[in-house]
């Protein structure tokens, strides 16, 4: 089985996290009664309200959280897939 590429997965998860953060900030602006501002302030160090500087900081931190997830996930996945000798999924069909 081909190992996962750390760079590709890292960039993918980083961008996913950054896009999700941006969508959540837009949600906060559109519906302030349902704002997640307190959550962002707890999870993202230095994030204080919706200001341009705080948004850029939150965007960078969100991206880095995604990269961190890849740094943990990809080596573990590759190691376990080698150790267990996992076979690729066949969609429930046997190929004898």
C-alpha cells in the first residue's frame, strides 16, 4: 500500500481548517446571537474579537492546527499500515 504524503495531507488539512475558520467568522458576523467568539478566544491564543489583525492570526493558527493534525496522523497511519500489512479496500468484492 502506498504511504500517505505528509505534505499533501498537511496542506489539505491546513486549508480545510483555515476555510472552516473563515466560514465560522462569517457566520459570527451574520448571526451575532449565535457567535462562537468565546470559543475562538479559548482555542486560539491571542485571538481577541473580530479585528483584521485577530482574523489573520486566527487564520494562521487554524492552518497550523490542521498541519499539526497531519504531522500526527500521517506518520501513525503509515506506520500502522506497514505494521498491520493493511490491504487496500476492494469495496466488498473478492479478487481471487
